[in-house]
C-alpha cells in the first residue's frame, strides 16, 4: 500500500535559517504530492502541491520538487520566520485520486 | 477553494454517550471525507461520505461506531457512538472537487476537538 515517511521532529531553527523537511513516499503509479501545514490550534491548510514528476510546488516562500527517481518531495524554505512555527504534513493521493495518505508530521519551532 | 465549517468546534463528553459532528460546505462538492487525528499523531482516514449511498469505511473503522450521513452535496455528519476515552481526538472533514480545484487536493475544515472523560 501507499506510505509516506517524514523526518522526525521537533525541528528547532533560528529565524532566517534554511529549512529542509525530508519526505519520501511509496506508491504505485503516479501519485500527487502535497504539503499541509497546521498552525497551533488551527486546522490543516494546503501549503503546496505537485501533480507530476519534476513539478515544483511553491507558496509563501516554501518549495518542494516532485522527484520520482528518488521518490521524494522535500520541503524547503530559504529563510524561516517565527510565524512559520507549525506542524508540517507530507501527503500523497493515489492515482485514483480519492484517498490521502499522510506522513506523521514534523513540528517546526522557529526562535528569535 | 471552498469554505468549510464544523460544529461543534470542541466538546467534552461522558463515556458511553454519542456525539454528532456536522460539516457544512459553501458549495456543492462530490467527495467528502472524515479523518481522525489522535493526540500528537497524524491524520487517519475514517471514511468517505458518498452522497445518496452508504459511506465507505477504511480498515479498522465500522459503521456502528462511526455512522455517517450525507444527505446532499454540501453537508455531512459523523457520529462517534458509545464513546470511550480512546475516542478523544480531533475529527476533521475534508472536501475534494477535482474539476474546481485541480487534481486530487483536499481542503479541510477547522476540526472538532473531542475529549471523552
């Protein structure tokens, strides 16, 4: 079956540091890939997505590239802010498109 | 994207009782889903709510424990029956409309935080 593996957290960074959160997946066919973010006390928000190999999703300074050869979708940001502190979930939907499989989530803490 | 609301936003319930959670969308959608997020954990899909037919449940979830209704294309309910403390979680509904919002992305409601004593 499908699965998503994320790096464990919490990840603690200083403001303006570079962020990478690793995500790898196992799936048959050609899944779509997503990053969702959950700010404290709030629901999930879609951060970015990529639907085919070599696509780059980007939003709010975050980027992730769909790498089929390494089955990865790592999340990056060049300069994090305190307001980026949240839990980040990597997810995929299978080729049928109806079911999302989530990783375990990575908590990011950004300090001044 | 759609605007999704859930009621209640949170509740504290006694063991053995049931709670019905409502999910309302501001536009018609084809697919609605219910997820559970246990404390400190990721999201697990409970079921897909199909309009006009019975819900489709994932492994480990059964209709007697989590009955779902989907009376129209903008509304669904999830009931958590005969609750125990292990049911304490955040319950989220999500929607998907492939035509309107691109390929396969889902949008989530704010969640219902349930505590069972």
